[in-house]
C-alpha cells in the first residue's frame, strides 16, 4: 500500500510551475493492480484577494455583496489541485484531462474577508468506457477547522486504446423538452473571455486562450472554461439561494466555442431549479445542473 502524500503550504504554490509540469509526458492508463494513491494538500487560512474576487465577480456576473461567490472557492483551491495532480506520485498525464462533473455543498455564507483554509484530496479511480475517472475532493475550512464549503470534481483521463459505447456522443443526443424551461438570460461570450478568466482563475490551458493554440489540440476554435460557464449560469439563476447554505451540481456536456452566444434556461425542480446552457438555435447543450437550498 502506497504511503499518503501530504503537501503543506503556508502560501499558494505557483500555478505556473504546475502548468510547466503538466506538459510533461505521462501515462493515460494504469497497469494491473495500479491505482491513484491517496494524496493530500493543505493551505493555511488566509483571506481571498479582494482585487481578484472583484475581477471574478465582473467576469461571471455575481453581485458585489461582501460575500464570496458560491463558486469562488474553486479559485482558492486551484493551486492545490495543480500541485497534487502534477506531483511525481500522481501516476497519470494531466494534459488532456476532461472535467466531467462537479458537486458543491456550501454550508453557510462565506464572507469575503474571512480567513479560509483549503484541503484537497485525491485517491483511487473508476474504469469507464472512455478511460478512467477520478474524483478531486476539496474542503474549505474556517479558523475553527469547521468545513464551510466542499466539492467533488470528477475528471476523465481518456485512453486512446478504449472505444466508447455507441450510446455516447452527439449522435445519441436527445434534446430536452424545451417547453418546460424559461429563458433566464442570453449574453455574448467574447473571444477573449478565456484569456481574461484564465488569468483570474489561474487556468491558462492553451485550448482556452487562442484559436491557433486550440487547433493544435483538435478544437476548431478556443473554448470557454467550463467553470466560467458554470459560474456564469449560477450567478444568473441562483438568486438568494446561493448566498447561504445550498447545493449545486453541474455536468459538462459540450464545449462552448468562442466567440459564442450562450442562452441560459431554467425550470423549477425539487424545491430548487434545474438549469441548462444552450445556444440560440438549441442544437446542443453545453452544461446542465441544479441549484437547491440546503435540506
């Protein structure tokens, strides 16, 4: 059994060093009996940067109300995510990993100026049709070590040697019942939103930055960050729910090419809202999820 990797930080590790390490060659599958070992990272409590929070609010559409946006803790945790996933003990290549799903539980309102610590854990994997999935667990704690926010991010490492089942992909897509949804908002996703969000979020993956770079990775144009699309959707339809204890989930379906014109739809569901992000002619769904007050 592999020993737990435990990383301790008094300040956020460099995201740039992490991206340099992410570019190194690595495996896309695990050998017989091999698994992702337990790896932890801990960041000492500190307040979020007011300047960065303000930029994030403006990019994603959150109100300036003295609270951290409900999706902002992902930004606090990003340097630790990178430190863990580019550590020598992580047995897989990070470049090309696909963010599939996210579940968030906010246990109370988070005030912008309060010191918050970050804890990140990754361990184990699940075989799937296209390769393997692993979960990245994040906990935000206050100065009393109480968990005030937590999330699970599910990521896919594609294995070129595996073929997905015939039910996947656009050919098997069944559109939602559009009449059940109401339009919440429409807006323009500018061609430079990937660069602007990437600087704030610390995610400078080339596929988000420029069309030329994106084409090198098989995309026809640059694509928006999934977490930007998620945050921009939640900010527009979350209302008062996302200012207190609540639960969010999202499944990322298709890339949003830049520039683009996303359209946000929502409907009541189980005491909260179900939402999806689509395009003007509703020929695809970029993401879908739910927003609910804490039970």
